[in-house]
């Protein structure tokens, strides 16, 4: 960057560098995630395994499993998602690219935004692909109420990825690595999981109807609070 | 300061024991076991106080970068987890004869358990990071986010538990005046105990810090 006098207003180039960096990070990470074998595919397979472990540990087709099926789906998603989230800053730390990122003349919130968008899209994809498997193995009857999932999944994905992206950056400094992320993320995101399970249960229960819309409000509140908090606080997390 | 607190603590403890076991009348229905309530109630409230102190000092650390605030915040977190554990243990001992169960998924208990999980995570996070400014920064970040989560957790658990039938409703306590006095005496004593523990722990950590700094110089 050329040195500009401090009094000068930011040029158009300076204004654009933020969104451009966020987009570049998004593009790079999505490519790595979907092209590499250690990325998305492995997580999806792990999600499937978790789903099936529940079938094997319960009696297949038992009433208990049927009643708790929404919970099983979200446990599988939460487990697969934490693996995705754990990789967020791993590559940047390994080759010390994170130092370069923190030297860029822009608000670190843009870097966070790029990473957050990547995680959001990957987690949404995980949900999208685990759901059909869930429908097949748990014999879920699809009714018109399933459209609600089109609202639940993105809302839950925003919540999980904003908390998860921030804590992934925190976990990079811990000796526990991946475990540190799980330890921090799960207790904090319990409200998201409860709300998602409650709403999913209502949308797949045969013969029921949707009540308790307040769970959607709760997801909104969680998303808004943690998205805002993470954007503000990320500044302290990046770099040394 | 900390010795003044310590000197005050001894008579306060004896007074609390006297109040809880002799002065306060025996509860008509629950009997003697109800006396554990005074300790349970006090450690529970002081636990919340400790986490609030952690939150405030975490903000102070991020704002100033002063190492002292990190020591205060994390020491308060340690004592908070200790008191939280005690609150759950005393609660269980009380619940077994009275509710006939060690644990129930009542909104208050559930929220408290999640809170406890968050702050154990805070301690684990700290225990597994190399000493550096980064560690203090990151744990302050987690301390702040953990506290922000509390009202949201509370809201979700309350809705969650009202959809399901709640078998055992929360205790309603109409306290006898002597019991109320005992309750406040116990609360005051345990707040004092918290202050004493916090002061000694902070002093210990500061000394530790100074010794390490001297050793690094040599």
C-alpha cells in the first residue's frame, strides 16, 4: 500500500478492500473445502455415522427413537459442524498466513465475515445432505409443515457458525485444539439446539400442527446477539 | 485488607453455624434437612456474583490490557465454579429427601447446570493455553460471551420446560422471620468468604507473576 497522508479521506480502493478480502477468503476456503478429501466429504460421512450410531444403539424402529428423531438429526449436524468449524483457521495457522491477514489494512471484521460465510454455507450444505439420509433411515413422513425447515436450518446455521467461527479462532491458541472448540461451543449454543429440535419435531410430527412460534424468535435473538458480539470482539482474537 | 476480612470471617462463620443449626426453627414439613438451604442459597447467589465480577473484569481487561484485571477475572471464575459446584451438591442433598430425586430438569436447575458448564469451559480453556497476553485476551472474550449467553439460556430453558409437564414445581418458601434472618446472615458470611478467597488468590497469583518475572530477568 502507498503511504497516504493521514488526513486524506479513504480512497475508493480502501473502501473496497474489505468486501474484496472477505469474498476472496470465502472463495478460497470453499474451494479447499469441496475439492479436498479431508474437507466436506469426510464431515458428511461422519454426520451419517452419528445418525446411524443412534439407530444401532437404540432398537431400529423403536418408539423412543421415533419420538426423539429430531434430536438425532441435530446431534448429527452439530457433530459434523464442529469438525468443519475446527478447520476454519487451521490452515492459516499452519503456514502462518494468519500473520499476513492481520497485517492487511482493513477492519479484521471483514476477515471474520469471509470465514463466517464459508462456515455458514458449509454447515447449510451439511444439513441439506444429512436431512435426506435422516428421512430415509428414520422413516420420516414429509408433510407440508416441512417448509418450516427452510427457515430453521439457515437460522440455526447462522447461530452455530457465528459462535463457532469466533471460538475456532480462540481454539487455535489452545493446546486442546479441536477439543477446545467443542468445549466452548456446545454449552453456549445449547439454546440454538433446543430451539431447532423443538421446531423440527413440530414440523415432522404426523398429524400435529405448528405452535410455539416463539422458538423462531429465540433463534433470531441468538443470531443477532452473537453475530453482533462476534463481529465486535473478533478484533481482539486475531493476531498476537 | 485481606487480613481484616479474614478476622471478620471467623466470627461470621460461627454466627452462621449458630443461626443455621440452633437459632432458626426446624421446618415443619421438611424437618432438619431444610437447614442446608441457608448454605445452598448463599453459595448459589455468591456464585452468580462471582461470574458477574468475572464479566466486569473481563471487559476491563479488554479495554485497558492491564494484567491485573485478568488476574481478578480468572480468580473470580475459579471461586465461582467452586461455589457453583457446592450449590449443586447441597441442592442435591436437600432434593433427595424432599423431592425424592437427586436432580430434576426444572428451569432453574437446568440453567444453572449450563452456566456451570460454560465456566468450567472457561477454566479448561485457560488451563490449556501458554502464558501470554493472547491468553488473557482470549479468556476475556470467552468470559464476556459466556455471560451474554445467560439470559438467552434462561429464556430457552423456561420455554422448553413449560412445554413438557413439570412434575415438581419450584419450591415456594414462606419464611419465618428467624429463618429470614438466618438466610441473610449466611448470605453475608458467604459473600465475605468469597471476598477473602478472592483477595488471597489474587495476591498469590500476583506473587507468582512477580517471581516469574524476576526469574526471567536473572
